[in-house]
C-alpha cells in the first residue's frame, strides 16, 4: 500500500517543516494504528473497515483529524459490520497536529524520559519512540485491549517502548521522580498526585482539565507540587476513565429538561447559546459549576439549550433567534443562572479570565487557578 505520499502530506499539515516531529509523521504509517474506526451518523455510530476500502482508509487515516476507535467500551477492531453502538466515545486516535502541539508544550529534549498517559491506538507513543529511544518512553492506558493492540502495532514497526495497562489516576507503574516529561491525551480534574510523584524535580507536565478545553502546563517544584499556567491554546480530550466505559450520563434528566415546566420559569437576559461549542464559556462554567451536560437544538429560528447535572438540576432555554429566552429550571441548583453569571462577567470585563491564568498545584493534586482578582480552587 502506497501510504508514504499521504504521510508526507499529513506531516506538512500537522507540523512546521522545521519541527523535529515532522520527519517522524512523514515516516510513520498512521493507517496501521487505525485499521477500523467508528463514524457518527444521525442514527448512532457506523463501523468503518479500512482494509475493506483501502483508498478510503488512506484518505481518513492521513487527514489531520481524530478517529474514534471505541464507543461505550465497544472497540471497532472487535465489532461486527452491522454493529451500531450508542453512547460516548471512549477512545480515539488523536489528530496529529494536536499531538505535536502537546509535545511542543512539553518542551521535550532528545535526552528526556517521557510518560505518555493515554496511549490509545499507539500512534502518539510511536511518534515519541521514533523521536527518542524506545527505552525513554513509557505509555499507559486503562484499557487492556488497547495496550495489547498498541504493543503489537509498535512491534511490527520495530519499536519497543514500555506500554502498560493501568488506571493513570492511581499509582503509576514507574519509579517516583523518574520522568522528565508527562504528556496526557486524556483530561483530568484534579491533576492526580501520582503524576507529580512520577516527575523529577523540574520535570514538566502537560494535560487538559476535564470538562474544559484548558491546557495546563506546569513544572514540578522542590516541595512536590508544581507551578505553571493555563495556555492560550485550546484542546479537548476525553476524560480519564477508570474502566471500560464512562458511568451512565444524565440522559433521562436531559429528556426531562426538554419537556417539564420546572420549579421556576423566567426570562433570560441574553440569547440562547450552544454552550458546548462556545469553548471559553463552557470552560469557565465547568470550573465554577462542574459536571453539567449540554444539548443544543435549532429548528428554523427556534433555538433551544438543555442543561442537566447528576445532582438532579436541569434547565431549558428557548427563543427565536437572538430574542431573550424563556428559561425553565428545576432541581436543587439553577444551572442557567450559573451560566448567565459567567456571561455577565465576560460582558463586564471584556474577556473570561481562564486562559492565561496561573496554575498552582499542591502535591496532593489540589489546583488553584488565578488571574488578577479571579481565582478558583479545583479539587
């Protein structure tokens, strides 16, 4: 299969030609790491079989895009052609340009040892093992099948980094203070204490905060904590999970939000917004009121936003175009009011304070973000 031209094109798109990562993207057969994947359609997820359609396989594998490889714990590699899983993605092959950006933020040098959290398909681990010596790279993933598959793919390319299955939010299977760099392609909240223990003093971590698009970089301090910042870049990764799939979501509560009148009906001051796709607003809300799930629908001019939380709180806001919405809310908290507080801060100050904030991480992982007079504590 003539994949080299596709890989060269991907390298041009995913990294600057002077980047130390570009040559390795051009030299790595990404299609070998994603032989099958899931593609979303209106009725759920459809299996895509690369070897059965080689041209489509190359076109998809060498786009600078993420490919979902597991849905609700159902691996595409193990699926039958007619399978149509429902639920949230639980693993994917990350778009290469985002991998490169995470590695650049980690400031990886040729002599560094790197802990790769969220091995997934193994493609990112392979890039690291090509750039560095294989014994400088340790990959971990919570899913035993993904680890087994990644090991096989890496071995076929003559690469032998250490790849282990473990819950990365617990104790890591590496010596304390042994890693120079830790790069996570899963999101967490808070930063696990084990990540700080794994880093040497002065070692650098790069991760994203769960429920947000915020990238945090930090360097380990002498006291075992870390100090850093929220980067101006954006990234979205799946939450670190503790098993084959995520716990049940609040689907039933979202359905309730779509129909019930609630305990309180008001008029909102601002137009209905698609929160999940308003990245800065979503991130700010997730810091102040974590755990909300969102849905947004538009039929003609009618815009409707739904919010729900596992504590039983929910909200629905509907309006035509940019009109003030009618807001229905129920449960112990007023979720739409929390959103509007964030929007009011934005209008008052001209921006939200989350990006560019300083990050102070205690040895136990408790994190404080602060910018100017604004601060939030993450536990």
